[in-house]
C-alpha cells in the first residue's frame, strides 16, 4: 500500500469510527445511551466540574449514592426542543416582577399563558433560563439536589419514619389528616410517600383529584373544571380514590417510562422524542425537591442516617462550565459600579425577601421576594437600626432594573 492509499485508508477508518460512535451514541466515558454508571470516576475526564461537585458532596454525605445517566441527547438539540413549543417551558414571572426580563423570552413577554393579561404570571422562559434549570450542576448542592432524588434504587427508610415525615410535611395543610392514607397508597404502588406528599402540598388539588392530574386549559376556571371532569370520568369520587388513581397514572406514565426524578419528569431527556413532560414550570423540580428535603430532615436531620440515591443526567457537548443564571449573565454587562458597591447573586434556594424599609417587624413593608439566581447590587450598609433589628446587617440594594430595596443578612 503506497503512502497516499494509506492516508486515504486512515481517513476513511476515522470517518467510519466517528459515524459508528455517533450511531451508538457512546461518549468517551463509555456509558451507553440511556445507561447508568455508579462510578463517578467514569466522567472525570469528560465532565470535570460535574465530577468535582459530586466529590465534594460525597465527602460531606458518604451515605449518598450517585448514578450518572447518559441521556443520549445533544445539549443544544435538547434546549432547542424545550424552546420550540412556547408553552412547553414556562417561568412564573408576573410580567418581570418575580423574575427579571432576562428569564423571559422577549418575543413572548406580552403573551402570558393564563387568562389574566395584566398579571402575566406564566410566561415563556428564555433560552438562558431553560439552560440554567436543565443543567444538573445547578442542583449539586445540599439543598437543591433533591430535584434529582430517586427512590427507584433503594427503600431503606422504615415505615414508621416515613409516616412521621409525611405527617410533618402535610402539617397545616388541608391534607394533614390524610398522612396514613398517603403512606398506604404509596406502599401499594411502590412509590416514595414523601415524594407524593410533597406533590400534594405543591399541587393542592381538589379532594377527588388532589394531584391535579389532567389539569389543562386557558384560565383558572377551565383548568379546574378539566381536572374535575378528568376525575369523574375515572370514577375518582373522594380523596382516596383520587390519590390512588393519580399515583397510578404517575407510575404508568412517568416512572415506568424511566422518568424517576422530578427533574426528568419536567425535562424528559429519558425519551429521544422528549414529550411526556409532567409540568411546564421550569422551577418546579427545584421547589418540589426543597419540600421533599425538608420532610426528610424531620426524620433524618443531618441527612446522614439513611441512603439517598440521586440520578445525574449528562448530555453530549454540554457546556464545560456550569450554566449561570440568565441574570448573572446579564449582570456582566454592568461594568460601572459606584465606589463601595458590589454585585451579589442570590444563592438561597427559597429566595430572599426585599423590603421597602430596613425593618423585620412589619410585614406590611415587605417589598417583594426574589428567587435564586437574581443579581443585586449592594449600595450601602445601614448601621443605625437597632432594637429588634439588632443582629441583622442591613444593606440598601439595587436590582438590575434600578428598583431599590433593603435586605437583611
């Protein structure tokens, strides 16, 4: 074989190998599409930042288990899919009041997905917002990780402790007296009782359809009516039949399909088609995961007594660095600050309360609550307020849109 033919052969062989790898969708880490690995060392080379975050969590919580899941999706194609249908991924923005404009697709900023055009509660999420909540690294901290929790790989919490956790979670809600029924039905269906209780608290549906299964439509009244009709058509006529039916549908439609975390039920990367998403709210996995985490801390305060398993999705050509919040990205354009000012990002999972005065006592002066990922510019430290405010450090803070409030730290 002469040199030219040899070079041509090598080129052809390279093309064939590349094509084969793409067909099999096997990455350098050798985890097949829709496959798992329990060894995080397998992703060390391809996803170093993800690896480092998992190692840190392992040090703090040696009883936690991490299963890496190869979605088989290309990152950009998956984000494209989430964007293509305007109602597929929504953000609770109230027209920019609870989430700034960078979280909202500006082509849809005046086209809310609810009947109250003035409030504009639900708006199409921006691409940057979708990327932020799809990225598993957003959740790799001790608070937010329960968006990735799955009971599918373990069941080591005693029934008595589960019941205690469900009771604590439902305390103060109208389902408070239903804790034993919740645990009973979840054991029948082999699903996580605390997960279902967290959904109950979040959904707060009508008695015969407490999980709000089949709720759809334009406007609150039509959505509620759709849920009631859905329940009646299936013979759900009280809390127990409604809950059992709802849980059975979640199992059949999502869990058996492999969507075993809140994250994968919102962003369906388990299927290569991507449909069958349980909710539209891009923040739902994080908020429901926080509710679930709080319930677990009632029976395991340090989260170190029982085993917990988390499923971490990976994508081909995923950004090498953790995706930052759209507001953080926008804030990089703010280059000029006054002397003494500094930019800070809200990292509290439940957000932070902004007030119109530096006072914690009077709830009537509360300005608004901003969520995780929001950027604030701290203008000035306030020191003259004492009394019941003693022990708090107050700052005057400015939002990127120029609105000014006070925060306590």
